[in-house]
C-alpha cells in the first residue's frame, strides 16, 4: 500500500515530466512473453494490465517508439524525445498476436514481435514446452519415474511446476541437440508420446498473421531458428541459427527489425561471437533479457541492449516506465 501511494504520487504528470527530462537518456524497453489464457491454462500477461499500461503512457504523453528507433538513436548518437519507451514480445506464440495485437494497435504502439522461425514454420516446438508437456501429462507412475531419471529432483519440491522448472534450468547448460536427445529418451523411458506438432497450448503464430500485424504498424524480428542458448553451441550452429532466422524473416516480411533478439538473453547466453555474426548480417543492435533501461549515450552497449521483464502490477509498470526506476538504480550505485 505504501509503495502504491508513493509511486502514484511520483507519477503525477508534472513530476513525471520533470523526472523524465532529467533521465531523458534512459529508455525503458519492455519484454513480454505469453499472454494469459484461462482456457488453455497459460499463465501470462494480463490483457487488462497491458491496456492500462498503454493508457498511462498516452495519458502522460510518452513517446512510444520501436526498438529499431532506439538502436538507430544509439548508433547515430542522436537523442530520442524525453519519455520514450519501447515494447517487444519474444518467441512467436499465437496468443501474443491474437491477444496483444489489437491492444497495441488501439494505442498506435509500434511493438516488435521477435520470433523463432523454425517454430513459426511448424518445423519444431520449443524444448522447454516439451518438458512442461511431459510433466503435465504423465500419470503418477510416470511422474515418479522422472525422479529416477533426474535424481536431483528429490532434493526439491515434488510439485509438477517445480519439477518442470528444475529440469528446464538444468537443460540451460546444454547444447540444443543434447537437450532434444534427453527429452526424447525421457519420453520413451516413461512411456509417454510427445506430439510431433505443438499442442494447442503451445502452438505458434503464422507468417500470415505476422504479415498482418506488420500492416498494422508493428514489426517482426529474428529470434533464432530453434531457440537454443547460442553460447552453448559450436560456431557453425550458432552462426546458422542467426543466419537462417534472418533469411526467414527477410523472405516473409516487408520490413523486419534490424535488431537481433538473443534467445534467453542472459549475459552468458551470447558472446562476442554472436555479436560479430549479427553485425556481419547487417544488424544495428542486439537485445538481451538483462534488466535495465537503455542509456542511449552508451554506444558500446548497442549489441547488449537491456530490457525490463513486463511486470505484474500497475505500480511496477509505472516505476519501470518513468524516471523512478532510473533514480533508484542511481541511488543503489551510489550506495554500492
């Protein structure tokens, strides 16, 4: 309650204008993933919160820009208007397009949808979703078998959500070929069939729908072909993932983003190798999942642009979107 009162007080229009003028070089970029669906049991972002967020930005006369505009401002060393903010969505699930597109269009928001092209084309579905599928659909006997196959599970909670989370976290240290091999072997050993095509809960959007959102003022960008952790892959695989997805979006869309989106996107999930591959393909920047606002004066960070995970509350959104978070970050650095 105290936080709510403080944030709302600091978010009054004159204070927001003054504060954001002081931090005009800081541009918050929001990273969204799945949209919530009670019907499919998907825990994701609330459509009502997204609408509130865009209403807040328009009411307070924020400048909603594309991620490409942010990157070009950094590259060309040209400032963006005060109160600039951008939105991105990762992966390419159907619910992102079906649930979020109308809201972004309603507020004339040039959001960028980053897609793993092998997923959109129906060549594959994400390994993390396959883990979730196995854990959600196995019976009691099969669930117990998972504890034999993954002994470290016994040290943690036995809830299905926790089991899936632990397995996914463990796989993030592996190359994607090894991950897929272990997942297939696990399914065979416990006697559970994994569908070849993604089930409804995990299905992708389509190129047709992506072309439609492009016509409505939004953008689409490359997010690899199969969503591996690039730093875990050999040179050839990493290069191919970036190159193949780039060719796909260039072939399918009129004006794809010139900013690449690293899969997973933590600091250790990509390296100078991936930056070099992206630069050689003509990209002007790269975005990560490292939290923070982008300092448009920091040209050295052009291929490691930070993003805020889209929050779950109105107060957190207001904090990240306005000068408040940049001020708090500065205070933490001074205290450190």
